[in-house]
C-alpha cells in the first residue's frame, strides 16, 4: 500500500473507533468528558514513560487508559463533595492534570519524541513510517492499534448494546432492572480513554474530541433511531476524515486540523439540509403551513358569503385585503395558488368556490 | 525587589498579576452562572481569530491579535447559542463541538502560516501555552485597554449582574433586560479570556477563569468578598507561576500558572473554614469527642 492510502485508512479506522463511544457520550450529555480525557491521557503517557524510561513500554498505554478513568473519577469526586458544580469540576481537574503533563514533558522528556505540539496536532503524515508486522503483514502501527480499538469498541457495543441503550434513555429503569449504572458508566469511560489513547498518537487530542462529538451530533440531526445514529456517525466520521485529508493535501495545511474543520463543515451541511430538522426543511414547512392556513381562510370566507346578497362585495379579491388583513402581494399569490389547485374560480369580478374548494373548506 | 525594577521581569510580574486579577474577578460570574465550560470553549475558539487577524493585517500587533481573538470567541459563543436553541443537541455536545472545530480550524491556519514563513509570524505558536517572558510594555497596555472597560462595566452594573447571576427569573420579573445583560456578561468573559492568551495560552486559559472563583467561593458567602478574593488568588498564582517560568528554560508559562492555581484551589477545597473537606471532617471528629465526653 502506498503511504497516502495508508494515512487515509488510518484516519477512517480512527474516525470509526471514535464515533462508537462518541454516540453515547453525546446522548448521555457527557461530551465534555471527551475534552477532559483526551487531554489528561497525556499525563498517563508521560508518567508511564518516566517510570519505564522507554517509549515502547506497554506501561505508557496502560497508564494513559488509567489516567482517563482517574480523570472521570476525580471530576466526580470534586463535584460529589458538593463544593463545586460538575461543569466547574471538569474545568478544574483537566487543566491541572494537563499542565502537569506539559511541564513534566518540558522538564524531563523534552529530548525524546514527546512534544506538546504533536500532542495537540498529532502527526498523521508520519504515521506510515512507524511500522509493525502483524499476521505476517507489514503494516503501520497506528493502523493496527486503531483497528484494535475499533474492534474492541465494536465488540463491547455488540455485547452490551441493550444495557447501554436502556441506561442511556431510561437510567432509572435500568437501575431497577438491576443493571449497575456505575459499571456501565465506567465501562464506557474506559472505552473512551482507550480510544483516545490509541487515536491520540496519530491525530492529536483536538481531533479526538472532534471525531468523538461532531459526527454523532451531525447524525443526531438526521435520524431518531439508535442503530441508524451509530451507523451514520461512523460513516460521517469516515467521510470527514477522507475529505479532511484531501483538503489538507490541496492547501498544504495540518491534516488533523483540516479533518476537524471538515467535521464542522458536515455538521453545518446537515444543519442546513437535514430532511426534517434542517433549517431549509423547517423554512419550507413553515411556508407550506402558512399557505395552507391562508387557503383555508380564503375558502372559508368564500363559503360563508356564497349565495348571500353581499357576495359581490365580499367575494371581490380587493375585499380580501381589507377583511383578512392580507398584504396585496400575499393576497394575489394566495388567490393564484387557490386557482392553480382548483379550489376557486374567477367569475367576472368575484371569486367562486369550486366543488373541490367547498370540500376543502368543510374539511377544516 | 528586582521583580519590579528589571524591565523584562517587571513586565512579566505586572502583566501576569493584571491577568490573574482581572480573569479571577470576572470568572466569578462564569462559575456562578454555570458557564465554566463556555470559557473553555471560547478560549480554544480564540485561536483562529488570532491567526486570521495576523493573516489579514500582516502585523504582530498585540491589540490587533487580541481583537481578532475576541471576535472569534464571540462568534463561537453565538454559534453555540444558535445550536443549543435551534437543534436538539445539548449544551455539552455543542461546547465540545465548537471547541474542537474552532481549534482545528485555528491549527489549519497556523500550519498554513508556518509553511509560508515570514519573520513576523514567529511566536504565534506561543499563544498555545503562553509565554510570559515575551511580554513587553505595549502588551500590558493592550491588556489594560481590553480588561479595563470590561471591569468598569461590571462595577457599573454590579447590582443588576449580581441579581442575574443568582436568580435570573426574579431579575426578569423585575423587568431587567436579562438577555442584554447575559450578552454583556459573555462579552466580559471574552475580555477576561483574551487578556490572558499571551501569558497562559488558549489551551489552559479557561482554568484561570474557573479555579480562582472556585477557590474564593470556599472562603466566603458574599459575592463582593468572593470577587476580591478570586482576583487576589488569580494574581498570586499568575505572579508565582510567571516568576517560576522565567527561571527555567523552555517552561511554558501557562502550565506553571495553572498548576499553581490548581494547588491553591485544592488547598481551599480542603481547609477553608466551614466548607473545606478537612475542616468538616475535623468538626465531625470534635463533635463526636465532645458528645462522648458528655
């Protein structure tokens, strides 16, 4: 495989791995924990490095996952004390741990391949150079670890789908039925940490947040069903990753940054053009409702005065402007629309209902 | 007192204390109004504003860059508000989304600037984690120009802002233009964030809004005392942090300041009279003891 294809493959795999736990973070209103975790895993990596003195040690990986879970636990500890609200607790805990990590790097690990820039940005472009052999194949390390995280997340989702679903949408019922919410919560958080650590190396902490939150948020505008939400999130994340890669190549800019920007762009697109919840769809719906209501007003008005003595006045188009307080342009448009739909007919000066128009008015 | 006589050190000292005091004081409202994480999102969102301001004007003038940062942070806050109002996406997801998107876009712009090198762009990267040692006198004036009016506005509308922070519904029933004051407070928060960007950096600036206020809250029940204490804590932490960071080579100022502030906050949470965790434990033990004695 050439490096270009490999980079895109890595990005797609990581996007998919992030989207799976991301859906539940968004649904459970814990999206900001992804912000906290994706920053603090760095402290776990640094501590693992300082203890083992090697960048290849599994201690880095384990330390990072543990630190993610510890972050969540600390946030709950601080907010559980009743002294600080949860949002402020998140805002207290992760900057402290992240600062510690950044300082430890600049003091004790600045000379090795650990620097604060790649922490935020990641260096996806270099990922294909770090290779391992897996199942007899020579593959980029990030692809293997990313695929590992993706499969693990997928298996966990498959095994605990029912529990997660229930605990997300009806936590009280889930607790009554004997699922332990704490266990599900920490299970999810472990999965988030694991994914963040895996993705972190290649794409940096900011893109981890973008890939965990933006595709599920986008998909949430498009569907109401959980399975579709998950599928769409994965697909959107993967598309954003590929689009971001090509944008970055085209303009010669940061790959991770471009991918994050693309996740924002696809959210905007969905927000504008989503079938039912999109801005355009809502505006159209609003216009249709307005027109429908106006047609009903018009036909009812005509029905009331049909055949009565003042019909020649009441049913004159000009009178509508006064009686119904419509703008002249609007009244004209509505009358034309009613004629098009065969609800009214112009007879000389006045408007007459057709049979269809009478039925339409009585339908109200 | 070399800290106040040496030119560089004086700028560092005064600059960081100014930043700590203003952000600490103004951060109280963010914490009381449960908008702590809005500060985080807005401070990350300032990055593309800095880069765009530089791209458009080609100058590394502090005030220009900070105004760019403020506009980007405000745009982020508005977009966030629109998402929360118009869609069913909740505030936590909207915050994380805005934060990542704006910051990602900022990184795109920064990487673009780096690949088209230009002597003036050197140092834009220090906005990530802050570099207090690079503060010059002009920067202090820029900080004052932004922070001063914000502070004055807050002092002028103090009673109204106080009421809105604690009971917006009651304020509304009294006929106060709550929405306008909320916009004002968001603007004030942006000002507080922006003045810290050079010293603390976009990544960690939110901590300077949140931590001093949380620490101060533990020591008092009065807003006035809390605001003054928060300003004091912020200034103290920023001063100690900036000073430490000038000692070591390559130590970004932001993390040192934030870590210092975190220690102060942790201590406050533990030992503050009445509310502190250790204090409460101590009182429990003492009460048990006196019960046993009786």
